[in-house]
């Protein structure tokens, strides 16, 4: 990563000097050398994989079919190494009169960076007919990136860990199936401890396999 950052920090300066350098041949050779280092570093980044935990939910249309399809589609973004049991949960917030949700969670081992992964999740939501008009409204599919390794991000378009996950039993119960010892990257609280703190009110585990 250091090589890539070095290239990114200096490439603009090399471009600006393209017409002024008295040594165009040396400059060209050096730029190609930098590019080679950058590509080598990029390949090493792409070969690394990070475990991401993703919450799945739906309460419109055919929620079970939507979650099954989403769990399969996640495999196009990396290796799905675990999927939780299925849960029926009462809606939290949002407009009144919503039907109950079906919720689950998946552990994805991926070479995608967090930003592209989140964008891909949003694309899967859109393909399932997800519309974003009102906060916490009913939805055909909801895919939330809960954690991405130990990454902490406060960027408005990429908040990690998910800012409300450790206060939502319908997120924590499926996560507890996958990794009860998963720690919040900021507070250090485990999923198990947070679920004990919150309790399971409004969250019902549905027994039996749910994936085809």
C-alpha cells in the first residue's frame, strides 16, 4: 500500500513536469518503473481478503425468496463462509402498519474494498426493487454492511461499523449465529454481550434450513 500511496501522491507532479523536464527519456523510464511498482502493490492488495458481515432483511413482496436470492448473489462478491438462521422480527421505526421482517446475516470473505462492496450491495437492493423514499420504510430487500474487518469509517457515504447495529436485536441475533465473539471495532463490545443487554423482544428464530 505504501508504494501505491507514493504513486498517487506524485503522479500529478510528474504529469505537470511532462513538458518541462530536460530529461524526457529518464522521466518516461521512471514513470514506467513507478507504474510497475504500483501494479505490483495493487495485485498484492487484490490478493488479500477481508471478512465482512452483512445483515439481510425484507418485508415486502416475497421476503423469503428475496433473502434466498440475495444470499446466493453475495457469492458473486466473494466467498460466503457462513449464513445465519432465519428470524422473524417486528419493524423498528418507520411508518406504522408495516408487516414483520425476515432477517438473516451472512459472513462474506471478499477482496473488494469496503466502498465498492457497499456499492455492490446497493446494486443488489435496486435489482430487487428497493426504493428509498422514506427512512425505515418497508422494503423488498435490505443489505446492510455491518462490519468490514476492523475498519472504522466516518465518511457520510461509508459509516463503519454500522452506526446502529449494536443497538438492534434483529441485527445481532443473526450475527450471534455466525460469530458471537465479534467485537465492535470502537467499543469492543461483543455481539453476545450486546444481545444479552438488549434482549430478544420482537425477534423470533425460525427453525429449520431456509436456503435451497
